[in-house]
């Protein structure tokens, strides 16, 4: 065995080597700069696709043009589908999509706190849905504080090991034909960036283990017929309409019996159970949304809530888990906070699977149409109006008298229904 004499020179050399290797991530991040914080070195890499999906808030915050943005979109992947370019095609150049894939309401609220310093903000669009109101949704994930921390200090950003991991990933993706670069670096011991969604909570884990499909060899007695949805609760579906009084007629009681396949079938059967089996709406989120509403009114900012469409079978599952009345009350409470544009009900849009890529997500054609309807609410110029009207196919929101097909109202709120779109508004006293 070789022995080294630990002289002062030995310790000096070791210190220099440690210093050089310690600066390695710093130099790498300065050169690659995966989130384009400084753009010190010009390097031809396609960064957006990999970097954004690795940490949505970090990418969005770095590229947020606050001095040009008068319309901001918040929310999860369905809100993210309302892309900037779809607004720009209509002549709405000040729109910025600040939505994240897999976003929680924790992240929506913290992002609002970040953008509210924008003095140019005139319209705030918030994509929202019932399942996000559970504190355990997505494990309570919140990536926004980390993004703010990294963007607030160049040193923290360039010296962060998470940033280094994305730098290596970008290089590997760009030069994979020339070099065998490993992208499986495990730097979790020194990285603090929460760029990946955490696993489900203990409560969610138990529920997942109890799902019938986990029992591969289970056989029902022959005299018992299997049902497509083992946790189906017919009593809740049949009685929730009576809880709503006159509004019971507002929600269709029709039931779809289509034989779904592939991803659609799995999500309606499995994901819906995960969403709704132990769902509890948190008052915390309502207080945060109320704070957003108050700020918007005080600062002359239009607040628009968008409830994105899901396929009709996914809607039915909400009622089957006893949450039909909760779904209605979501809209009723949102009405007191801002305008509600609702696409998630039984209509031609949500019955047509061709409009969706899975049970939750609509395709780009529907995205463009939704943007067209929202643009008419936020930018009612003649040019925007004319371009938006040309987009209309499956959707026509009740924005003018001729667009209104049905009207519902009570002493507190009014709902106008157009083609595959409802607008909920409070009735002023």
C-alpha cells in the first residue's frame, strides 16, 4: 500500500483539488445556463423542452416579462395548454402563461404573490378545478419558493447541483450521438431543488393498495356480477340533485355507458378513485382565493376563473363518490370572487373523446377555442373579437344575447349557457 506523507504541501494540494472540483458545477452552469438566467456564454442548445419540464416555476419566472404582461394565466397543465402563442395569434400580445404542469393551489397562490407586483397587470386568469382543493393533492407540492430562491441570487443558481444536473441532461440530449453522457447522476444529497413531484401521501398509499386491481388473483363469487367501477355509490348520485333545490334541474342526470379503453378507461376507473375517495376541500385555499379576489378588486384587475373540461365519464365519477353537491358549491362560491367560465359539464364538447388526449386533457384545437372565448372577455377590441369568432366550432360562450341558449338564476347568481360553455356571475344587490 502506498503511503503519503501528510506534509503542509499535501494538505495544500488536496485543498486546491477540492476547490477546483467544487467550482466544476459553477463553471458548467455558467456555460450551459439551463434556465437562461444570465446568458453569459452563447451556446446552441435547445433548452426549453427539458428545462421547463424539469422545473416549471423556475423556467417561467426567469422568462416572465412583467413590463409587457397585462394578462397572466395561472393554474396546472390544463391552464398551461392556453399557450402564449394562441393569444398572440389573436393580437393579445400582453398575455403570459404562468401555469405549471401538475400545479397545486399552493403554487397558484405563491405565484400570484410573485406577479401581483406587476403594475401593468389588468387581467388574471386562474384555471381551477375541484380536486385541487384537497391539501393532499400532489402531496401538497410547492416548487415556487425554490424557484424564487434560485432566481433571487445568481450565485445560488449557478452553484446549485440541481442546475448542474439539468446542464448535464441538456448536453447529453444535444450530443448523445457523439458522447455517452450519463444523465442518471444522483445529486440528491446536495441538491435542494424540488423539481420532481413527490410521491403520494401515506393516506394515498393506503388507498392505492386497497384498489381492486392490486389484487391480481382475486375472483368474485360467481353469483356476484363485477362492475366497471367497484367503488360506485349509487345513493349519492341519486340524491345529490335534491340537495340543490331548484338548481337540481341544472345538472343533467344522464349517465354515459360507453366502453372506454386504454388511458381513458384507466383514468376514469383508477385516477378518479384516487381523486375522490377521501377528498376534503380545505378552507385554506378558499381564504387564499378570497385574498386574490380582494386584491384584484382593489387594483382594478379582472379576475376570471376557468374550469377546464374533462370527459363526461370523469364528471360522473364525482357524483358517484358523493361530491355532486360539492361540485355545484365550488362554482357558487367562486361566483362571489370573480367571473367563472365553465366548460366542465355534460355537453357536446365533453361527450366527444376526439376533443381529448386523455380523460383530463383537451387537445390543442380546444385550447385555441378556449383562448378565443377568454380573449373576448379580457380584450374586447374589434380585431380580437373578429379573430376569436373565426375560431368558434365546438365552443361558443354566452358573451352576447344571440350566444345565450339557456339562462339559470336565483337571488344571488346567474348562469348563462352557450354552446359547451357556461358563464357564472354574481347578481349585484
